[in-house]
C-alpha cells in the first residue's frame, strides 16, 4: 500500500461512511463506481487540463521551463489517473475508493448512496 495513503483519520472517515470491505459488498461498490466512472474521470481530466493551461499561460517562464513543468505535471497527473481508474476489480476496489477520495472525486454524497446499496 502506498505510504501515507491510509491515515487513521481517513480510516475512521471511511468506516463511518460504511466504506470498508466488511460493511459494503464489493460488487455493489464496483457497480456503483462503474456507473460514475466517466463523470469522475472527466472531472479529474478537467482539473489536469486547467492546470496545464495555467502552466502554459505563465508569462514569467521561458518556453523551456514551461515544457519541463508540463512534462512533470503530465507525469504526476498520469499516475493519479492510473491510481484512480486503472484495473478496477473486486479485489482492489477498496483501494480505488481511497484514491478517489484522496483526489476529491468521490464525495460524501457518493458514499452515502453507495452505503444505501445503490
């Protein structure tokens, strides 16, 4: 597990929302998240694109500095997209939920709906 991902505060929050693997059937979680995957991915890509525009529009940076910042930004962003959206399956959906929460893609409202079993 990536270091620092699962803090005790985060665990308490997830448990309180009924998100740990004991409280919600993994099939329901996967089914719910699959229905919302496109919207969450679109939201994340929108953020990434806006940050890219900010980098490119920075008049105080040289073109080479912008290139280097964009390269780093895309590399980091690609990791976030992969962590959140690649390889969804029952055995790792609890981890995907944590990544989606960490990146503000899965809201308390989503968790409440997921807890209700869709």
